C-alpha cells in the first residue's frame, strides 16, 4: 500500500455543480505541477467527506484537499480527528473553493483563479490555524461534537441555513443568503439564552442571534466577526440583541462591511470557551451546515491543523 499521497475529496454538487464542471481541469493541473500520487474520492451524501478524509489520513495521506464549499471544508477538517485527537498532526489541509458562500476562501483571501489556488496548495508552506469545537445535541437527541473552521451560530444564522436550499443557491448564488436573512429578520422573535464565557459568571440575554467566530466571513460575504483571527487562540463572539424592525433592516446591510459592531444593538466578547443554554431547544449551524440543538459548549483548539493558503491575514 502506497503512502505519502495527496487525497482530493470532491463534493460534485458544491456550487450548484461548479466542482463537477471544474474537476477535470483541477486534476490535470495537479498532475502537471506535482509528481506526488493523486487520489480522488467523491462524496455522495452528508458525512461522506469526514469518512473519506479519515480513511485517507489513516492510509498515509500527506495532504487532503477539499474541493467544494464551506460545508465540504467543515466535513474534511472533522476527518482529521478521531475523538478530538489529530490522527496525524503532520497531515496538511488544502482548499479549492468551488462553493456558493465562499466564507473561508474570503477570510484567507484565496485567489479567485482555481489554478492559482492549486499553485498555493503545492508551492506554499503550511500555516497552523485554530479550530473551534462545539458539543451539542444532534437530531437523534444524542450528545455529540463537531469541529468548525469559520463560525458557529444560533438564532437567525441557524434559521437562515435551515431555509436555504440548493435550488435557491443555484438561482441566487451568494445573494440567497441576503434574501433569506432579510425575510427572516422581519419576523424573528428573540430567544432567552444563558451565556458563560471561560470561567466567568453566567449572563442572560434576549438575543436574535449569537455568533462564535473563528474566521471573519460567512453567509455569502457577511463579516459578522470582522476582527477575528484564525491563529490567535481566541473566539470572537457576537451577540445580536433584540431590536425594532427598522433597526433590523438597517443593520442587516452593515454586516457586509463589519460596521454593525459599532451599533448599540450588538456586543462582542473574546474567549477560549463559551457555553450556551436555553429554556427550550434552539438550533445550531457551523460553517453553513445545520447540526443540532442546545445546550452548546464550544472550545478553541489553538493551531491544531495546518493549511496551505499562502498567508493568514493579520
């Protein structure tokens, strides 16, 4: 059995089929630029990329490349671990952005050209970055956990993810996130959440949403946690407090510039751990994927994965 190969994990339906269309040229470019063995695995459903990545690393992959969107990246990074422990801390992550939202690609300023993304993967040095990990209750009412690379949200963020489907993404692209966010902002009622940062005293808030950010960009360009850094060992937390209809609509446009954090209707924190509880279950999403329900406990894992992205914005 050969080892030290590069594994490409391809989500063919990412970006409404963008990954499928682009993949022949992607594979050709890899083979043109490297003598390393290239192996290819395609996902066919939810959770496949986790299993495919884990199997590749166990079998000696020196790098796993996610070919898809933010959801594919999320599954791939989870395949790097077994019970929250890295399977091989020397294995590296590559990212080819073929998705709709492009949150991680925007956070690290990946070039738009797929050829240039491949050159970064093969020619740049790997950079260690942080990951978040969230414990939650899954849809089968069982406790579980998930790593995330960009952000984790409850409230309006998870509601938007639950309402966006592949058909809407195919028609509206990145604007699908803005459209659904606007519709939901008109009627959303706040949830009463109990929040505890690190080992501080628990706080109680009536919130429209709560964002735990590791990266900056999500949801088709929203900069919900504009000061977050991927390698500072901290979460950037955004609390979206209750507000009137006019304020909701005015502030929605500000999340694309990051200026919303200047409004009194938002507050921010930094922490290494955060727990969130609610009287009735509230839903959770991470990296654009709906996961499960409260209570939640999140912890930062500093510089636990190495990525080939050229540089990390400071």
